[in-house]
C-alpha cells in the first residue's frame, strides 16, 4: 500500500504576527492569491516550509497545529513557542517571519482528531500544546458541547492566549508551576472523576504527557487521545522497544529490487540517504508521517507516535525515520 500522493503546496502570505505570551508568537496566514483555504478539522496541523536564513541556514519543514476556528476558510492561525533547544524552526519563526512574506505549506492534515460525539470533553494542555486544544474548544463552543480545560504552564506571563481563555471562567483551570512552588499539577486528582461518556484530549511536553498517560490508564479504550510533539516523548512501552534492542536488518526496494543493509542504531531513512535515495521527511522523530512509506513485505516494529493501533496491526505502511523490522527483511514500496 502506497501512502497518498502529497497534496499540492499552498502559497500563504503572512497577514499578521502577534505576541501571545513571552516567547510565543501567533502567525496568521492567508491565501497569497486571495482564494478560500482548504478546510480543516479541530486538531489539524500545517506542514510549513520556512525560508532559508540569511546566515546560510537551510529551508526547514516544520509542522504547527492550527489554533483558530475550523469554521474559518479565510485564514489559518498557528502559534509557535521559542524552544530553548530549537533545531532552527522556532528560531526562524521568531527571528525571520515578517508580515507580507509568502510561505509554502501543505494543506492541513489531522493526526489528532477531536472525538466528535462525546458526551463531555476534557482537555489538558501544557505550554504550546494549547494550540490544537484551542481549536477543539472553539468547536465545542460552536456546537454547544460541554468541556473543561486544565492548562499547565511555567508561569502566567508564558501562558499563551491567557486573557481569551480566562474569559471562559471556571471551565478553564490554570496551573502555573512558578506559583505552585515548582510543583506539577495533581493530575491524579484532576482526572479522578470523569463525566459519563467523557473523552480526554491532551497535548504538551513529554513529562506532562507521561503523567496524564499514567493517570488515565484505567479509562475505557479509545477515550484518551494524545498529540506528542516533543522529541523526548516516548511512545507507550508496547510500541517503542528500547533502542538498545536494535538489531540489523535488510530493506528491499520493491520498485528496483535494490537491497540495502540497515545496521543497529541507524534508521531506514538514514540508510536510504547514505545511498543517495531521497524520500520526503520533516521531523525525523516519528511525529508527522511525512516519511510514511508503503510496506510490501515483512513485519515492521512501529516506533512512531502517530499510527493508530489498527494501522500498526495492518502492517501496510511504516515511518522510515524511527521504525525498524521485527524480522530480517522489510520490503518497501520505493
């Protein structure tokens, strides 16, 4: 099975840049040709190509969640925090983007879809993880659906969209580490009494995500949804074997018959690049599906954070940047 051909690129003009909190900017993008934009659903993201820097930094492909209402067709809005250990993406947004610039982007895709039809929605966000959650609660408001949000940040001044969220009153609970003496929110208590038919959606840094995962472990299958965006965020143990267990295997490229060896500690993507075979990629962390490739033979050891349980069982595709083989050979649709 070959993944769908990537959709044509969109030309998006930077219409506005706003400070939403300390080290957080929102970027409003509109069609460069004045047309309506492809629709999206709450939780979706854009794959944006950021321009090359004047200091010889290469163009970068990055994925940013949409935080505006999915009912809007005239604009996309993303918010980007300045990461202390930025690999260039957030730095480029904060230092280089200006009103009037035109960026290339893929139409929105959604790997963190809102579970429509739930009786109640509970959201937990950490830091810039508020972005997909914000689009979700906008949908809930428009549809008259009950919801609540726990938003955890380092401090009040680093809390993006603080004034807007505060206007929702008691449905939004803030937790500021700085004002709590450095203590994390009591997630066990916060999640101890779910509403009947409740679905939980969570996005944030790895420590928060792991804590929510542990606190919600007894909830009904299919009612807890995560958006992992941190490089340090491990998949559930059953899905992410330790790197120390890496073993070598071969890959066969079905379209040419070429056979390549993937040694321990090296990804399939790295191996392909070493042999001059280019495939699309962006995150190199199993977070975005850009390098998703059809699997024609063999059994993959899926280590990504985006494939569903059903997709893992189906063994139809593999993310080349992180996943490996359970056996000696994988045959790829390349």
